[in-house]
């Protein structure tokens, strides 16, 4: 039982790498075609949310499928994967 508890704590700790900016995301690994970004102080994998530019998140409305959250990062729409 103790092993399961320790394993659960480790999984939560790894899945919630905290950051101040993207350069602080040293442990979070994303699948091919995705990028890691620091969003709300959490390292998060994102995928492209279309080819259009943006200045704010509302410019990206409807660009992410399956209920993924959209963000405007460095002038590009990105979809988060939690």
C-alpha cells in the first residue's frame, strides 16, 4: 500500500512541473509536433491551433478541437494538452 502511495505522489509531482517561464521546463517532455510552454506557472505541452496570428487568447476562439484550451503564445494560437 505504501508503494502505491509513493508512486502516486511521484506521478503527480512529475505531471505538474512548475515554472516561471518556458526555460524553466526541464523535465516536461512533449510528443513529436508539440511544444512545451509555461502556462499559469505549469509546464504544459501545446499543439498548433491554426496558422493565423493572434494578440490575445480570444483571437484563437474555435481553433482547438475536443474542448482543449486555447492560448495566444508568441503571436501564435496554441492548444493545451492536460
